[in-house]
């Protein structure tokens, strides 16, 4: 059981800030919240409690290579079979690899993240390694496995007729025994027939499906040249993914297609920018009504610190809306909190209320740059840093707790 007195809590799916005289949890659930009244500005600081953050697109496998992609294009750094990432992952042993991943999951907890959706390379063994890191760190890993190698050569991909080879079908089944779902780099990695098989098997087993789409023009162009359809249209028709990642170069028609499909998009603006790609159309996607999430993408490309991603995305969206008012900063924060429920279900609401999971972050708004904020949500999104995270709780358990929090008489 734990209790915080006189705090500001971002409450409910909308994340409205309320001054609360008590915020209590018992076991893994929030047991009591005593509301005093809505609050926007602070005069003498406060502890601010926000839902635990969800990072919906990571590749923590390559977190052992921070900034390893510097100077490389998307294709040179990240594409199979010979991209930098795949060569490096093949060269590192498990005993060396696992501690890197655990350390980065702990870093995520220190920056307010309670869970992530990971696009895990290296077949069943890769998924197993992340499962172990998740257990060690307490951070929840939703693992989407990927084939260890490309199942098709260029000729078979161009002909676009072959089903999954026997070996790949066996590997897919093995991945799904460990992982929560399946992902691939792009729609261009498999034939249409193979995608239909992936959809059928994952559907039968109740697993998640995700795919990177429209990260650059090449995704669409290669798909069009081979099949007569762009990669997003094929993804929605053949794979029916729960998550469409990137949408960086999506046009109006493609954004309309995604919104009409009811599927969720995961945006990764810092990773896109870091590769010299265009910035994603955050405004158009928000206006389309599509459910949106945020991710930090590869560990070797970008730090898995969602506070930085929130700041960048908020300012990018403001620039695209081109006025001083939109968007509401809470609409950006929902991309890392309450929007996750549409994908992970009712036991992952991504917001705080009595009876819901005690999965939250305590921010120190007594710090000089926060204590007199005129707008708590804007400061959470654009001004809070990892240094301001006092504690991160998942299901009532502290994944991270700072010395400062202990000194202040932490629960
Ligand atoms: Zn990815």
C-alpha cells in the first residue's frame, strides 16, 4: 500500500489535471483518489502524478549501439540482409547482449516509461532474450518477433506469388510461441501470399500484427513496382495490422485510408528527423481521427526517452497547425498514455482512476523550471526531463525510485 498527499494528478482518459488531497494504491491497483478541484497553474510547486508512459515502437535489441547509425542512410543502417544493425546483432553474443538490453529498459523506467512495444529481430531467440530482459527490469515488453533472415530472394519477391517457404513457416510458429505478435521491416520483405499466411496464423492465435509503412518514398515505390499497389494499401488489405508504424511520407489519400481502416498509427518524429527523412504529418493524422501512438524506434538511432519525444512531437504539431492554440498538449500526451488501450485492451487503460492499475509516474514540479508553471499539461509535455522523474510505478511496484523521492518520505 502506498499514499501520496496533496498532489496534482492527470486523471481519466482525458488526463485532466486535478489537485487531489490523496492518491493511494493497494497492491497493483489505485484504491483511492480524493479530488479537490481542477488545477492549471502552480505557485509553489507540487508533485505531479501522470500515467506510466508507453513507448509503442522500439528496437531495444540494438540499444547496445547508441548512435551507431550516425552517417548511415535508412537502407545502409537498417535493411536486411547486410545493414549495419543486422551485421552487428549477428556479431554480439547473448551474454554480452542481455545486460545492454536490461540496462536500457531500466533507463526507460527512469525516464517514466512502464512498457514498450518492441519490434524484435533475430527470430525466436531474439524474442526470448527480450522476454528475459523484461523480467529482470520489470518494464513490460510487448514483443513482436521478426524472421531471423529474409525468407525470399529478389526474384521470388518480384514474381510475388510464392507462399512462405516451409522453414519460414516453422520459424513463424516458433516466434509466436514466445512473442506477443509478429512484425516485419516492410511489406516489401514478403509476398502477398506469405502475408495472407501471417495474417491467418496470428489471427488464429490471437496475436498482434504490426508493420512499418511509408517511412520513406521507397516503401511505396518498390511496392507499386512489384504489385501495382502501395505498401499501406497492401498492409491494410493483406495483413490487417493492429499497428502501422511511421506514415512519414503519407499523402492525403493514404491518411484517409488509414483512418477509414480504424487501425492505429505509431509516429516516430525524432527517429525520422535523425535519418534526414521528412517529418511525419502529425497535424493531418490528428485531424483524420486515427488513433495515434508515439515511439522512439531503434536504440542505435535514438534515445528511448519519451519525454524528449513528447516535447519534439508537441512542437512539430504546433508548427504544422500553424496557430498559437492547437494542439492541446494533452492530445500529445495521450499518444504515450491513454491511446494505448485501443491496442492492448482494458487491462492496459493507460490512464489513472480509482480501481485501475497503479501504473504511474511521479514528477517533481518543485524544481525551479517547473514550480511556477502557468500550464501543468504543457510543462509535462515540453519541459519535464528525466531528472524530474522521482519514481515510476508499474502495477504498484516501483520500477524506479530516486534518492530525492526517498528523502521526501516516499511511500
Ligand atoms: Zn521499427
